[in-house]
C-alpha cells in the first residue's frame, strides 16, 4: 500500500510546540511508497515512551508484513479434488487479505472519531466532506501494483523484494516533474541517480545468487525483480494522482487508507471470479494453471492451517503498520518514518538470513547501503549536516521558501469543494 498523507491542521502541533518551547515546521518526505506532507513539531526533544512504542510498532509490523507474505509462499499442501501437494502460490488471494487489513483502518478511524466526540474538548480534525470516488483511481493503481508485487514475491527473495521497492522515488520524482510541474533540488536528482545505481547492484546480486540458489530459478528471479520495478511505476502514478486530486482536500490519513482499502478489497474480490477461468499456462503454479484459483487456496488452508496464520499476519500487520506509520509522522516526524522504513529492509534481510530463507551475498549489503544513501539524499537527511555550514544554511533557507511557495501553488491549483469532484 502506498498513500499520500497530508496534515494541514497544525492546531495540535502548535499547542504541543508552545508547551515544549518548540517551533512547528513543515516537512515533506517519501516514505516507502507513501508521500507524507504536513506541519510537525521539531524532534529535538528526547523521545517519550509512547513515541518509542510507535517506532517499535511500525518497525515490527512493517517487517512482519513482508515476512508473513513470504512465509505463506513457502508452504506446500494438498489442494481440492485430490490434487497432490503443491506450493501455496495465490498472490491475488494474498492481495485481497492485505486490502482487508487496509479497510480495517476505516473502522479504526470511526472508533477514534467516536471516542474523540465523547471527550469534553474534541480535537480530532475529520476534514471536509469529499466524494469517496475520488480515491477510486489511486485505489485501482494500488490494487494493480500490490497484485504484481505479490506475484513477484513468489519469484524472488524477501530482502530483494523490499530493497527494489526503493525504485519508487525514481519514478515518483520524474512523474512529479512531468505532470505536477515540480522542481527537484540537485540533491534529489543525485539521490535518484544513486538509487538507480543501488538497483543495479541489487539486481546484480540476484543474478549472481540465482546460479547458486536452489529455491528460485534464475529466470524467475530476474522476472520477479523486473515485476517489482514495474509495480513501482504504477505506485508512482498512484502517488501523482493522489497529489494532483486528493492533496487539496483535508482528508484524515486513516480515512484515506481505509477508503482505498475498501475499493481494493471489493474490486479484487470480484475479480477473483473471472480469474478462476482465465488459463495462463505455465505462468501459474496452481494445478489448474489459471490466473488465480481461490478455491484451491481455501482447500490448502484447510489441509495446512498454518497458512491461515501467515495470511492473518499479513492482514493484521498492514493495519497496524499504517496506523503506526501515520502516528509516527504526527508524533515525531516524517523523516523518522522514512528512517524506520529503511531499517525495516534491514530487519527483513537479517531475519531471512537467520531463518535460512536466503544465503548471504556481499553485493546485497553494498546494494542496500547505496539505496539507503540515495533515499536519504532524496528525502533531505543530509540537510541537518549542511545546516552547520553558514553558506549552505542560507542556501537551504532559500530552497525552503521556494518549496513552501510550490506547495501553496499545488494546493491552490484547481481547488474546488470535494463534493463537486467526480
């Protein structure tokens, strides 16, 4: 799931800043396929226990989300009609479960809203009324990209899957320049270039490991990697759509995630019916060689209930991951969320090695470090260091003023009441 989260009500943050003698600031960053923009308090204070809990929750659930999906892919069980034991290869069923988890964020939103309304001083900003169909196009992009990525996860390792998802900043940056008229800073262009180098290194690591890995064929690994990168193009289109049409509306992030999850869950669940009859030959690993055999998935779950545990881990973790990520952005900063998302890649890689799912490859370490450097440059993590240099600090202040002006232009461009949107 990727989203564009916008916080425009700075009341809570201003009050917090006045209490702690901190000045609120605006920040925009790219977080694992989620562009987060808004006004947040500066994070020069020590973290509270609640903030530490949120950071740990985001890191843990984000790692479980990918690991549980890969765990499900590694099971084998008997299928329907006496079919012999075969691998659990049902990416579209897994995607339905993930959207169910996102849909649950809508329930969390209304629970929080109900609790807030019962308090003496309601503080929750529910935003303005909007047409829910506004989220349909980005939800379809999300559905397509997620399904492709789950197909790819069957073909490659969990760590490469997570690392290659960093390609989203390349396509998001290019599309935002082409369709939103955004001007990228030189450091962002450098970050994109370094990210491309990182993707080449990770791809090379997969190519080398493909000759020595019995769990995946070399052709499958290469195909899986290409599918992941192709999915990031669709994710970047989704993010540009959200920024162009949703950015101007003050929509609570949990409500946005839940609405897109609702559309994705309903549409993909209906698509499972025609997928049951579409033959795709050797491209599919299920016995009937159809695009998706949901009945076979349920039969395999019946024979091996541990598969259900893996699927529930994926569904529940995505709900908590979205909630924790949004809360980290509000309580700490969007940059902290980006750092935690990068650490998630490291956790997934280490756990995969510990469980014996993967073999150690030095090129993957190099690829991860290069990707981390590119992502950090794109998101401005170098700025605190440059701020200590007087000339660089003055230059950065000029860039910040330009970014604020550009943000206002995007907000005001075509601003209309949400109820009038189609």
